[in-house]
């Protein structure tokens, strides 16, 4: 009920244009006021720019020429059709405290952009570019007042596991500025490669990079390129773990002196720097000096995550050092190491940044901790006085629904309290086990109120409680959706026969067991989320999306990032009240085209090029239509499948169909949105025509699959796909049949049988078929209920 009330409040605070979905802008501005008339953008335009540096002026002029077909620049403000006005001074480099606010006024007579700093007019121009794309001739008159919600809005790019060339990095920077992101977190070292060319330690690039690294001149070039676009560049050098590549070059610095070979596998490995060796301190000091000369931003990221202490605890030298320093555990030694690194950074006016594992009270409160462990971890560290950046829920190396990222918010969530559950509520509970392809099963229980005071909760062992905010009953199936660290989870179960249930992690069904409990388990205080202190929310700086590259190559990098990064950027820039997921997907469809046609991002081209290579001489158009009906298996399913197949390593090929699919099918998403229309007969007729056209592609696909050495392995999936399309037509026939004589429960059970995983792929069209069935039940008005 609380969330429902908040959403209602948020709705009435939405800008009018947002509520009408007429402006396809992302991130959506803070405030828009519609005015009368339009501005004629098709006529020759004169532009006035203030006195700027040569680099900034050239950058803005290129952007404007890409936006309008007929412009020239004037030094007389009074004669200009488009005026840029800056009232204050701007620093040489962007910073966390920069003023990014702007006002964009569009009238029939002209356009005026006002900001106190250069960064603001840059972001105003990004908004204007999106408006000009949607309205190429006549731009509606309006006044936009805009300011970001969070100061830290970033993208982390992993160049260590798979090397990302300079041009590809620059292209992502172009995309980032169009999304008003302002931090490039550059992951430069890891177990599988050291990409930072060092003057003091040249064996790092000579022995530990496979000759794929960035020279200091190239890194300086990226900093300059990002700076003019308002983007800070923060380097990450992993210390003391994720150090296998470092160990190859300088084994004498390690707790276990080796020797070492280049690590090709993915995972967490044992090599650690030796914190007892003074040469380790000298090494870190020199690397920091080199970083400081290249990267002007005050923050340096040291990773600090996933430290396996084996080599420390097996080293007599390290153990003796621990005893001398009165350090009684590996955790204490890690904390001691981080304090030394903090001191070395401070000598160069640099501030330490790292992942959750570096958190300790002794660190300076200026330290920024990036949380991959989730909201409770973020709350704990901000409650303790540290600044925090959220990345949990923004891992875009995983194929996830954009809506899942969109619901994710850096601000602390409203936790469930014992009072929320009620002392007099009667509960019914079920225990569950979800078997994962790698790692231990996920276990826990869920409880549903037998009255309407509360809906329910999910208790996953070792995790905080998750509220069930909406419970649906459709025929014999009861279901609910929750967001977890694995992604969105849908649990659909039959109370009388729980063994016939389905659990989806994202789009992927997982094997499971559900059974009723005679007694509802007692909840411990530790299962309730940590409450944020009032002042702690001010220490939440924002968030960063992360693109780890175990399963990413330069030729599908854009496809993995865009266009869904626009939705994450909106969550970090726009008002928190902007929550409408359907509207977000409608705008994202436009941004998908804008990013490809105006920004030059290659997500669409990479998809098409991959399909063309796979189809050989086959029907690439039919293959493209098929690719819109399948998706990558979500969560870490792909990683786990490759692990089972001994393909979870740096040398494994990444050139199958699954590698050229987007994170989710926006084509299928549009069909899901189509189901929301009220014109039921026309809706089902349109869907029927679509299913029949998909069925007509099957003979073409069989021929294409047969002549492709890569696609031929997917022949069994194609056979199942044909059955899925036929089942969809059967469901549509049921929907159009007024007698509704078919067995609803049997239809759903058959859909579930078709919705299974083929290696790393999911026949996602089956989710649309089930949504059609649900729509039918909703139209009946008698079977479904929402408790």
C-alpha cells in the first residue's frame, strides 16, 4: 500500500508532457512548461556561442552541425536564432561539484540556452539534439529547467578481461554525454591483463598484456576527449587482489613468489601483493605517481574486492608481519593494506575509491565506496560516514530487462519492519529451493497473509526480507514478482500442486522445489533491512552501470550497453517520481534510433553484422525476425553454462547467435505494450497476423540453419520454436472464442513446457504467449483477482 501511495503522489508531480508521453527525451528533464507555437528548425540558422576554449567551441560546433542541416555561426548575439549564454566561469576539467543545471527556452522567435557553467550548456545541447531528432522541422515551444538528481552518474568499462580499442572507448563516451552521464570508470587491470603502460615497471605491459595496452599518451588522449564532453575519467588499478597479470610481470612482489603464467580463466584467483614487503609500497607509490600525471580527477579506484587470503596465510613472512603489526586476521591485514594505500594516495592529493570490501571505519570519510553487494551494504557504509555509489542492479554485462534497471534506485529503499508484518496477521508459508547451474542453491521461504492486511514477504536465506507488493491469482495460478540481486524473479505456483509451479529469474526458468510449511518460520532481527540515518542519504553520490567483459568483445560492446543505458541514466538524472515503465519503453524505442542515427553508436549495426555473418548465404531478414523472438538467458545463466562447458575463459569464441542479441528484445517489449490497448478484437487480430508471419518464416530458417556451421547446432531449438508459434496461435484462438471451452490451466502448463532454455538462449516469444493468455483472463473479469 505504501508503494501505491508513493506512486500516486509521484504521478501528480510528473511534468505534464511526461504524463502524456509526447516528448521522447531521456533522461527526462526536471521541469518542462509547454508554450504556444513552434520554432522553425528547417530554415537557415545563426548560432551565437560565448567565448570558449578552442576545443570546447569546436566540439559544440560539431554537435550543432550534426543536429541542424543549415547553420552558420555569428559573433553578434542580437542576430542569432540560437543563443548560448554562460554567466559564470568553468574549470579546466569536470569535477564532482560542477554545476550541470541549465535552462532551455524554445520560442517561435528563437532558442536560448542559459547555464552558469559550460557543463550546463553542453547538457542543454543534448536535450536540444533529441528534440530536433523527434521534431526535425518544427520544434514545439517550451521552457525546460533541468538539473541532475545525482552528482555521480557513471559507466564502468572493463578493458582488462577483453581489450577495448581507443575508438570504441571514445564512441561510448559520445553515448554517455548524450545520456548526461559524467563519470567514465576505467577498469585497467585484472587477472587476465594489465592495460596501463608503466614507465617505472615496463614488464607490466611487456609480459602481462599480450601486447594490448594503452600508452600514457593514449590515456591522456581519452582524458582530454572525455573532459571536453564533461566526463571525469577515474582509473581503476586492482590492489591487492585480482593481481594474476601483475604476478606474471613482477612475481617478486607477490605473497607467493610464483612463477606465474597468464591467467585465461574467469573467476577469483589467489595471487596477492605482499603487504609486508617494502618494495610493494614503492611499487604502489610509483604507479600512483604515474596515474596522477595522467588522470586529473582526484579519485583513484583500487578495486579491493574478492581478496582470497590463501597466499597471505600460507606465507611465513606475511604471518610474521601480521604478528608484528598485531593484525589477527586476513581481514585486518586487508584493512591495514588499504590504509597504507590511502596514505600513498593522499600524498598526491588523491582520494581512495574501492568496492564494498574496502569498507572499514578507519578509512577517511572522503573515501568513496562502490557497492556491488546491494542496498543494505550501501546503507551500512553511508551510515558509517562514507560516501557511496550504487552499482548493484546496474550490471549491464548481464542481459536484464531494462525495466529492472529502471526500478533500481541509489537512494535507500523503504525497508520492511517487524511492525509492517503485523502481530495479529495470519500467515501461510512455503519453503523453496532454486537450483543454480553454478554455486549453491538459493533457499528460503515465502509467506502470504491469509487476510488482506498484508500481502506477503520473501525470506531468502542470508538476505534481507523482500516485500511482495502485488499478488495475482489467474485461474489456478498464484504469482508475484520481486526484484533480487539475481534480477527480477517471478514465482508462479499452484497452491494445491506446488510441484507444478514455475520460477523465472528474468526470462529464464530455473529448476526448483516448493513445499508448504506447517509452521511459519520465525523471523530474526538480522533479516530486516538496516535503517538509513537521516544524514546518510546525503552521502549517496549516485550510481554506475558496469560492463564487465568476460562475454563482451569490441564487436558487440555497443550491443551490450545501448540503448538501455539511457534508462539507467534517467534514473540517476531525472526526478525520482518518474516511474512509468511503459512510457519509459516507448521513449526508449525512439532513443534506440536516435543513438544509432545521430550519436553514431553501433548497437544496431553490430546486431545486423553478426546476423549477416551467421546466415552465410541464407535469409538474413528471416534470421533477424527470428532473433527478435529469442533472448539471451538472463542473470548469470550464460556464464554458468559456459563454466559447465569448460568455455568460461578468455580464449573461448564469442561469435554465436547469442553473442549478437541485445539484452532484451525491444521488439517483443512493444508487443507486450500492445496488449495494454483496449481495442481487444483488433489487438488479437494483429497478434494473430504476426504469429502467422513468424510461422511462415520457419521453412526459410530451416534452410538458413542447415547451411550455417554455427546455426546448425540450434536446429532442435528451431523445431521447438515452431511448436511455440503454433501454441501461440492456439492461445489466440482461445482468446477469440467466446465460449472459452479450452482448459486454461492446461494451456498455461503447455506454455511453460515450451519456455525452457536452449543452452544460452530462451524462446522469449513464449512469455508473450503467456501474457496474451493473461490478457484474455483479465478480459473475462471473473477468473483473475489481485489480493
